[in-house]
C-alpha cells in the first residue's frame, strides 16, 4: 500500500514539474503596437493595413538591427488581412499590446467602410478598448512609416500624448472606447488628428465624426478644439494670450481649470442655451507700456482690467466656434442633444426627429468670469 502511494506521489510530481508544452519565447512573438488602416479601391481589395511591431533584438543599449518592423497587407476585410499576416510571418501575431489605431483620411470619409471598421473593432476580442484612435490627414501608411526623432516606436510615441491630453486645447486624444460609445449613442464624436509637417509628425486640433464618417478637421490654429473642450469641461492648462500694440502690451494667462455650466430656456418658442463659465488660472507673462517704471500687476485696477480682457477673449473664441458649428459644420459636437435628452425629455421628444435643423436655430449666450490667482512678470 505504501509503495502504491509513493508511486502515485512520484507520478503527480513528475506531471506537475514538466515544462509547458505550448511555451512561446518572447522573441518568437510579433507584438503589434500600431495599426494604420487605409482605403483601397482595387477590385475586391478594399483595405490596406500597415502594422508596426518592435524588434525585440533591436531595443536596448546593445540592440541589433532596426528598432521596429513595418509591414503592409491588403485585403477585403480587416479580419482577412490579419489572418493573412499570420500566414506570412514566422512569428505568432499578438494584438493584446496594441496602443494606437490610425485611420487614413480617405477611409475616414467613407461612411460604409468606416461603419465596417467600427463594427470590426466593436467585436474584436483581442483588441483593448483603451487603444488610442486617431485620424490621419492623408494616408495612415505614410504616418506609420515616418521617421521618429525622439522615440523609436510610433505606438509608444503616440501613447505618451495621452498623459498630456488636451494640454492647452492644442490637440485632443481619445480612445477606441470613446469612439464606440459616442457613435452608438448619438453618431457624433470628437477624435484626434495627426498630420505631417514637412518630415515631422504633428498631433494638433481634432476631427469631427458624424454618422460614422469624418465630417471636418479642426486645426489647432482655429482655437475651435479648445473651445469645444471648454464647453464640455475636458480641458486644463489652456494658454490664453492677449497681444496688442506690436508686443508693447502682452498678457499670457494659464487657465488651470474651467467650469462650464449651461441652462436652458424656451423663449418665444425658441431654445436658448446660456453658458456660465468660471475660469481660474495665473499670469506667467505680463508687459505693458510702463515696463520698468510701474508694473504692479497686483494693483486691483490692473487685475480687473486683465480679467475683463481674458473674459472677452474666451467669449469671442467660443462664440466663433458656436457660429462655425451652427452655420458651417452643422454638427452638435458640444453635447446639447445629450443635455436636452437628460434634462428636458419632453422637449427632446419634440425636436429629436429634426435635431440638426433645431441645433442651428438655438440662441446661445456665453458669459465668462475669470479669476487671476497668481501673477508673474516678464520683460
């Protein structure tokens, strides 16, 4: 009996101590960090996907070869292309570490194909919802193949922007989950934008999606992206600059926080939306005509004067955006629809079937109240 028990213990220990039969070495895996998807019209070929994976032998101090691999494949569907990649690679393909998806401009403007892309990612079990999604001005393939100066891997390079999301409102970064949830709820979404400035990559501004396709790029210079983020309370550390008289008068104000509150009223059958926006921040540069003589920015009169100028500047930028959204773009990207649906469900039932036109008729009022908490001086 003892011998039988001893044999059983030896057998169990032997089984448990054996190595994994399906063990994969790290070097034998291709970890896809970035995907770029472009539109193709070539018979049955509909898409081109560009993949980026790190060269694990090339990273580190004594790395060998290029730091990353770039390969492009074409096909009818994303699933087909992914499978084809597996059959032509000597390594096992893994998407679990995917960081960035770049959508080419032509594809983003194609409603049917974008719906197909969104459906694919909505069902892909091995692609996480926190993956950054961004739309390229031009081809996604060109973006992924760009030379990188400060970072060896494109996916890592873009992922670092997440920690600085919406700084100054110069750009917007969002995730696949944001896109999927927004398009499912209202068919409207704000997405990041990337372009090439000469040989350098530039993340700036944003992209407006409507009915699952690209409707408009908003460049950084228009301040529209910052204004959208202010109205949706998604911005911090925004820079507001007042520049007059060829630089003889300069105020540089860093808005650390915004609190935008809106109220709805019905007046003479029209929808009125009133925005009350509180801003808190500090001045890090100030120059006026009395520089070197009397520059006491702590003077109460000067503080009030600067605050008024900041108020006027923010109000002007936001009103410009609202006019652009109502009369040029015609898209409610500032979530008025969501606000009415949640706060005034009876009103929403009346206007929902004709919302695009109703949005264009809304009367907006914007009031900004800025506070200067700290000051700094600069010649």
